[in-house]
C-alpha cells in the first residue's frame, strides 16, 4: 500500500521531520494521518489493499472523502464493502471514496452517486471567468448525499474548477 506518510511514522505514531513538514506545509492534514494509520493497519489484515495508493482526504462535516489513484476503488472498498465499513466504524464518520482526477464530470459522478450527472455546460462570465455548470436531474435535488455548497467547495479543491449546480 502506498501512503503519504512513511511506514515507521504509521507504526510508531511519532512523526519524522519529513512527515511533520507535510502537515505543516498544508500538503496533508491530521485526518490524512489518522486515515493512513488505519489503512496501514487494515492492509496488514487485508492483502487486497497492497496496490492501493491513498493520496489525501477531505473532511466535510460528518463525511470524509478519500482520494485514491485511478482504478483502485474496488480494492479499497473491499469484498462486500468490508474495508470501508471497518474504516468508517473506526473513524465514526461516513466515507466516500473517489478517484483523484481533473475531470469534473468523473469526480462529480463519484461524489454525488447515486445522483446522475446529465452533463456539464461551460459558462463564460462577462468578467472573463469560466464556470462549469453541472446538470443534475430534478429528482435528485433532495436526495444528494452532500449539500450543494459543500459539493462546489470539494470540486474546487479536487479539480481546481469553479462549479455551479442546476437541477433540471
């Protein structure tokens, strides 16, 4: 398993200067450390996690979004969802796993599942800024797993794109 912290730091709980610098620089946060420790522990029990590359996490209220390398969602969720369920119980938070990508539609689809993203429009504002407008079905307006304001913030953090959400 590839984690953003070194193995010795995860085993001992004491951070080396390199890992401490990652937290101080804002590259990673305390949630990342807590998740990395738990994933390391789970990887000792579950060999299916050995190829997973954990990038970072984003905490929004009672939800933690785990960003991983593309194509590894199945491995981190585990057979029958047992890995994520165990991680969720240990952290006492709901967890969403998404692939790190710059593709707004892909990230939004992973984040908002089961809501379906119908499409994305590019809106050119008079001041020269560009906003990507996500089009979702009206039936999902009240069923989103995350508040729309939080979705906009998360998508900005992950993709670097300003996003607006409309229901049609």
